C-alpha cells in the first residue's frame, strides 16, 4: 500500500500514470496529463463504468453534449449565483486562499458549505493568518468558480466551460424523452471533462481545475419514488452506511429492506445505492472495509438535493475516507430551472399524468477513482512492488519476453506477441534480465508475463507467469489465446 501522497505522486510520475501538465514549463497547477499507463487505466475504468451502469436499465443511454454552454444554462442551473468559493485574500502578499481549506488545515474540521460571514468570523476568532507569509487576511468573499469564455469574433457571446457534465443531460432531456418513445425511467449518461477554477487545487488528481466525470442522470416519475420493479434483487443485500447519526462512531451495515424501514429512504434511491456498492465491491474488487456511503447533513448538502450520500473510499494517503462520487436525489430542481429560463415547458405526459420528471444523479469523479485504484491496489513485497489491479483494469494484460535475444527466440516471441496483440493490451520487452522485466511489469499491473525460452523451440509451449502469485504454467502456443481469454475473464 502507498502510505503517503509524495510516494504516490512519485510512483504515478515515474511509472507513466500522471503528472502535472505542461511539465517542461514548470507545471501548470491544477492540471494533469495522463501518461501511457494512466490513460489505459482510465479508459478501462470508463469502459467498465459504461458497461455496468448503462446495463442497469434498457432505457439508459450515453450521450455526448458540448463542453461549452451559453450563460443562460448556468443561470437556470443556479451556478451563476451559487457556484462560488469562499476566498480570503492576504493583505500582505496578495495570495487568494480558500477560506474553508485554511480553516480545515488549522482546526482539523470540515468547513465546506459555511457562509462567507461565518468563515470571516472563524478566521478572526482563531487569529488565522496567511499560511504563506503570516500576513493578515481580508474578509472572505465569494468567487464564481466557472471558467468564463468570450465566444465569437467580437467575443460578445457569454459562455462557460461546464463545471459538471450534468447540465448537458438536462438540456437534452425533452428531445430524448421523445426520441426514446416517452418512457420513464430514462437515463442519460455523460463521461467527459468538467472545469472548475479551484482556488487551491491540491491532493494531486483528487482536486483539479480540469477533470473527468462519469455521471448518470436518471429521470423518473416522482409517484414511483417508493418502488423499483427489480426491488427483489437487492432487498436482502447489505449496504455499508455512515449516516449522520453515526458521526464519530462506526459505519453500520443494513439490508436494503432495513434501510427503507429504519432510515426512511425511498426504494428507488436505495436500489441504486445497492447497485453502486456492487460496482465497487464486485466489479472493481475494492475491499469492503475501504468502502462506505456517507450521508450528508442538511447544511453540508446543496439545497436542491433532497437526499445526498457520498460514495467514499478510505485512502490513507489523504488521511482517511474521501469522496469519490455521490448519489443525489435532486427532485425537479434541474428541469424546473431550465423550464423557467428557456421558457419551454418541461412537463411531460406519462402514465396519464402531467408532471416534471424528477432526477436521481449517480455521479463519479473518474480521476479520483483512478487515484484510489492506484493507492488501494499498490503493494510492496519483499523483493518487488505490485499494482494488483483486476485483469480488466490493468493497463496491460500481458507482456511477452524472449528469454534471450538470440537463437531465434526473439523472432518466435515477436510472432507470439503479434498474435496476442490483436485480442489483448500487450507489450513486448527484450531488454534487461528476465527478473528485471518481471519487476517492471508487476509494478504497472501487467497481469501475465509470457516467456519464450529454449524449450519453446522443441515443445511449442511457453511459460505463463501470474502477476499476483508469480506461479508459472506451460501453455501450448496454439492454445494461448483461448487460455488467456478465460483467465482474464475470471480475474
Ligand atoms: Zn500572505
């Protein structure tokens, strides 16, 4: 396990996962570039996410809306007035600080969602000064976190880079409701970039100015909030919860049926909680003890969220459980907002009733999840380091090595590699000792190492070494593809 953030940062940089953007110009704070291994891992996460969540319902689809949207969208969504960061400027050195973050560092509590006036008072009462120069801090002021754009030749069209992918789904709801034969629930998923002008980006890829979200907006009939047609699938399934009433105490585990009874959460919401947990535990294979849903209190959650539980993973490098996503019941806030500003009715006719659809949002920070996967699956052993990712997430599934670079071994190994490359993410390596080659591949998570040796010339079989156990088996070349396919899908 990677224990601290510096180690993780070094690993990510040296092993081709991610590093600060525009590095040769000294790096660009809050922006990251993904390298070869990081990009492969990220694409695989997105692919698995897409396959899993779109499969939850026949009426869930992926769309690709624009990253840039006109100002009206964000007036309707409330971002222009509400999407602000509390900023305290140092009177001496001029640095702008996130007021809630410096308080958090100083008092070791969470201050997100507290008003500017309250933050100003807390800073004064606790005599907090500029962390950089110890200068006096000015009163806390709200600052809009979106990146503004001036579009067109005259630059007179006001627009913004989207701060979340969700709005792209909301402005497309009406058209899709019609295209997709007027059925509910209707799910629109977006995997794409979002942009926020964070005052103090930090913790590597967990708080950035440009990041990737995977979000699924589920539009449904509010009259059916207390039911789900596949409730039986989850009713006895146990979810790991950290409700507001348990703060400072342990997580609790309740069956979905109990969650409905004891915590008074609606079935439609709980069904999706269960499916999110199954994604983490069964698909990503995150250990149970590292996962929980955390309920946000009324002051912590956005005012339009009627129910809000964060998806949290325990990350020691960041000091404990951290948010990697959320399950948000947003009511009719979004579509009503767009109805008002666009002046286009968003009421639909469904099930003999006319109403505005409600939204349940499943939201995931892709970069945060990638960070978490690296931390949670990295381990050091006596003489090697292993990134023990599941086979379908590993950047490369297999590596092919000739034992030595002579006696036709390299030619044969190349042939094996060329064949396997068609079906797997494969890499070929003929430099350094076999031991060193194993070590390099283990550390970036490559699931199998296949070695072509002198016996191969006689018996037509190769050595397949398993990353996790280092166990080796011999497999005939002509059965290699089939055998590896089976092994990958069962791991
Ligand atoms: Zn200062």
